[in-house]
C-alpha cells in the first residue's frame, strides 16, 4: 500500500463521473478524494454527489479496502506495541438492549487479552455504549489518547468515545452521509466501521452483525453481505476479523435504557442475567480470546470466560475500569447508586397465549420517547428511564399478566411509550413453531478460523 | 397545476431517499425542493445528492414536467400578450458551426411571427449565440425585460442573454450540476431547457436536437429520447412543441468562429451560404411559421421563408435588430467592419480521395484552442479567430489541396489547432457509401402536427 504522491492531482468531477458511470476507482483516486475532502479542499456538494453515486453504483472489494485504508490513515493510528498482550476489540452494528460491550471489555481483559474499545453514542432506536457508561456516576469517556494508552496498560481494558485524532475523514463523511441519504450503503458502512476500529491499533476484531426487526439490516442477506465485506476488508488490511450474524428480532436481554442496562451488565458479570445476553457474551468472548491467542479454540474461550466470571475476576475488572475512568465503583455493588426514574407503569397482556414476537424497533423507539435515546444528535439523554421486559418470545402469558415495566420521569412520554410497547408485543394462541437461533452464522475468512466449528 | 401551500413542509432527506430508492416524487415534493433550494433554505450538498439520485434513477414524465414547471415558476414568466402576433422560438442543443438562431430570428420575424429569443454562451467545443452576436461591434445582449419587450414590439425579434428574473432555479441548479457530474441527465437537461424557453412567454417552440460527433448526444437514440421528453413536457404545459433530430456529424456550414459565423449568416440571409446551413434554416423556419399560424403547412412555411429572403426583407430585419440592440448596422453590408484575425494558415490534404468524415468535436475544440470558445465559464472569447472549411463530407480532394483555413492571432495556438484539424478530416479512396440525412426525424406530439409530413 504505497502512498500516492501528494502532488498527483485528480479532479473531483472526474472521480464523481467515473463512479457515476459504474467504473472502478483506483486506490490513488480514492486516497486523493478522502484526503482532499478531509483537508477541506473539496466542497461538501461534490462529495455528496460522489456518495450518492457510490450508494447506487456500489464498490468493488478493492475500492472498499482502499476507502477504508484512506479513512483510517486520515488520522492517528494508535501504536499499542508497548503492550505485550494481543489487542482485540468487538464491534456491534447496533440493536435494542445490546449491552455486550460493557460485559466483554472487562471479561476479556480479565482473561488476558487487551481490549482497547472506542465506541459511539446511541442514535435512532438503538442505544450507544457511551451513553450506557455515562449512566455510571462520574464515568469519563473523554480520555486523551495518552490517557487511553495508560489505562489500557494498567487495566487491560478501557472504553472511550471517538477522539479528534482518530479517522477524522470518517467523522466528516458520516456527518455528510447523515444529511444526504447515503448512510445505508454497505460499502460506506464497512469503511466507516473498519477505519475507526483498525485505527485502535488492534490485532484482531470480532464483529457482531445484527439482523432482524431491531437491527439496521432487517434481512439476513443484507447482514451477511455487510459481514463478508467487513471480514474481507479486514483481511486485506492484514487483520484477523470474524463476523457473527446474530439475532436482533427481539431485544437482547430484558433491560433497555442506560442505567438499567448497566444493572443487567453487572448481573451477567456476577454469573446471572438473562440467558440470551449471557450466551451471546460468552460466544463473543470465546471468539475474542481465541483470536487473542490465549486459548486454542472458541469453545475453550467460552469455558475460560465462564471461569473468569465465576471467580469474580470479570466483575473486579469492571470495577477497576470504572474507578480508573473516574466512575463511582460503589455503583457496581449497589445499583441504587445508579440513576433511577421516579415513576413506574406496567404494560399487561389483554389475553392468554404465547409471545409470538416483540417488534424491537418499536421497543427501542419507546425508550427514545421516554428520553433514554436521541432523535437528533444534539439531544441529551436521561440515563434513568427505560423498560424492563418480563416476557420474551416463546413465553406463556395470561390475560392481565405484566409484559413489561416502564420507568419514566414525564407522564406524557410514558403514555406514548406504553402505547408503542403494547403494540410491539404479538400474543398468539400457540407457542411459536420455531425460535430464531441466537447465532445465525459465523463468517471468518482468515485461514486459522476458516470453516472452524465453534 | 395548483400551487402547494408554502406551509406544507417536506424534509430534504426524505425527498432524497425517495428518489434514491427509485420512487416517483409528487409535484408537491418537487415544487418544495426547487423553491426551498432557490430561496437558499436547502444546502447545495443535499441538492447535489438528489441530482445524482435523479441522474441514476431517472424521472417519470410527470416528475419531469413538475420539475420544469417549478423551475419555470421560480422566476418571472414574460407576459407578451400585448403583442398580437404568435410568439415562437427555436432552441438547439448545440453543435459546431450552428449559427441558425441568427438566421431564424430575423427571417421568421420578417415573415410575421414574433421571435423572443433568450440564448446562452458557448461552453466546451460548441459555440454560443450570444458570443456570435457580440462579434458585431456594439451589439448589446444584456437588455432588461422591459427593453426586450419594447424591441420585440418594434422589430418582431430580439436576441438577449439570460436575465436574473428568468428561471433563477435553473441558474442555481445548472451551476451545481456543472460541478457534480450531473449535467448529462436527459430529465435535467429537459427541465433546464424547457423552463427557460417557456418562461419567454411563447406559444410554440421548435427544438433542434443535434446528434452525431459534434453533438452532446452522440447517439441518435439518446437524442430521440431527449426530444420526446421535451415535446411531451411542453405538451403537458400546454405549448405546441416540435423537435427535429438533425445531423451534427460534421460541422454545420463552412465557417466556425464568432465573426466568421456572422459572415455566413449574412450569406444565408442574402440567399447564398452553404447548402446544409441554408436547408436547415429553411426547414426550421418552415416549422416556426407553421406553428406561428401564418402558413398552414411546413412546406408553405419554407416557401414563404425563401420569398422573405429573396425580397431582402430578412436581411433588412437583421439590420433593424442589430441597430435596435446597439450594433453597427454597417457591419451587415461590409464584413470588413467585423473583427478579423491577423493571420491565416491552411490545412491541406496529403492524399487524393474523398472526405469520409469530419470529426466535429475536434473542429470545435480547434476553434476553442484558437481562442474562439471557452474552456472555462470565466474565459473571454476572441471574436476574430476561427476556421473556414473548404471541403465537406463527400467532396473529392487532391493531394496538396486546401481542406481548411485557420484564422488566428497567436502562432502557438494556431499550430495546436492545425494539428487537431488535420486529424479531424478522414480521407478515403472512394466516396462515402451513404450520406447522413440533414433531418433524421421529426417528433411532434400535438394533434395538429402529429404524423404530418413535411
């Protein structure tokens, strides 16, 4: 990957036209476009036309890798070589109730693999890791790169937000995609995710690509396409990358809302928590430990993760990380120190039967309505509000039985959330004929894991 | 065509997404987008993404008409109802050596139909009517709408440049298309042309859609598609519109360059000039007079045009128009009063044979190189330079015989132009098997002319 000389000048109009007409852009053209845009030498209106052409024409694999690489190298690439352990991260495409990052960072670090995790905030119906962490009083996600590196050395895991130094091209491009209808392109999503993650200085990456009613990719075929794109892009850039296509047709776990999700994270780190969340965390941790080289199979990684939880070391690690990042460690042992909503309201079933489905996007939107998420980027988040599901898909219910509890601070919001939540539950006369698996498939292209059973 | 209430708010992002996904936009959505953009309420970067989506997804006929209508109504629509005669204009999609507008305005006006002609400047390899007019010393194309109306009443024809009052949306959109690779969409071309032309307050319009090596639409199928789109759009807006698909595979006439083209215009108005130019002018004038209601067939219109030329009334009308617009009328009778280049250079044939083709775009570019056209919008134009072709397609040539004369002011430019011009002539051993017709086809959708022979 030799850099194109800066003196080599392309013209934006030619690059736009070439993509518009379905041509394959060269690495030099893509690098030039990304760098010139990041520097401010190409105006937004030319890049937005190019983004729409990419959206509708697509990109070859080599183009996607070149775009990822150019975005990655638009800023700082962390050098964590002074840390002897392998560095492995996990990325999720987002869902409702997905709090696995908060479990995985301390769990995997406690098992001997360093987790340098740079995350985002919630937008739309999905939550964000940073918002969840900030529900812990005092927790600071805004560390400098130097502080991040020190914390990683000391604790083995650290969870921060995007910094100005990392992939500035992605920040600028994402803001433009957001207002020009060019977010949902798998090529652009791949480059955005992979450029930020690979800038973390990691050796390997586990991708959790969600599919179902609560995911951005509703169809499994779309999720698979994106997963393959990301795995191949990572491979082209010399990293071990595995993608798990996992179910997001109902919320993950039972708690949705920032402080409530921290409570559920602590439950899992204590060895409890809802089955689906616990299972997914063990599966992802198994892969992270395997790619991190401390176990020789995913199964061994899962077993080791269970031991680390059982021994209390995973929870200790979480407590240590919280303390290092300025959070109140007492909140880990006494959930009453987490923000709590003032009022509760229940949603009950109007009939006997079985939960046939829970429309996750509606549940996520109900949480946003309560104030627990953002409709616009500039909105602030109320960490205390949320929803606890008492029934999940397949569970039997009786008329009058409570399906969910709403934790709220403002009555009108609660009424709207309740209406949506009621609609999100489908109750059928008989149990669902088949349940969706938690892990739909695993996509791993690098030789060590290709075709491996787990 | 009822206006959408201004209070009805759409969101740019929704309109972009709908077009991106291949949906058909409503008249309300299109009107809102055009008006909000013209007012400055939507940023360039959103509109450029929308333009690229239109480019790649296309538009339904109703959308194209709605876009044309919204652009037309973004500014003033001239009210020429105080002029009793019918108002008819002609528009050409542009070519090399196409000076028909300068012949047609006085010719048709002399025959009793008013021609309110608003034209453009040359860009790329094609010339522009305004640049040609400005080769006449003193000629002023920058009249106000009030001056334009007065001149039309007095003279029956007037030729000016785009004013700020007419179709401001087109000016803004065209500038954005020019830098975002979205010029060549037939839907956007149609809306741009038709919105400006129908804002002239005309009753009917004759379109000259060029096809061949010197045209923007190289393929006849593309030219036909655009012509049908414009004819149907005009019909939907209640105007009589006819499109002639005409040949631009070799330059039109023999002279290319602004002052030289004025000379050739005068030749035609005197009853001479090259056969192809004269023929095309008579054909277009025939249609304009027929649509203008002063003759009952195109054939009668052609005959009347010949009479008006033979009587000298067409040239008198040209002289009157030039004088009314501040030009020196003596230049009409004494071409030495037009700007003349200082030097000449000839291009000769290196072998015996027949002219098989003349690559028009290269001829046009040679004229631009001499300084007779613009590479960029801000370039100024040298009216005196140009090219005279002594041979056209099908003509026999001997080795050493002159093919063309270059009129130039700067030697290095002349050398480059000569090289290109030499390449543009293809000499074959035998005459071309078939010659391309001047008029490829006529597209007329309104009942009075549908299927009419001419």
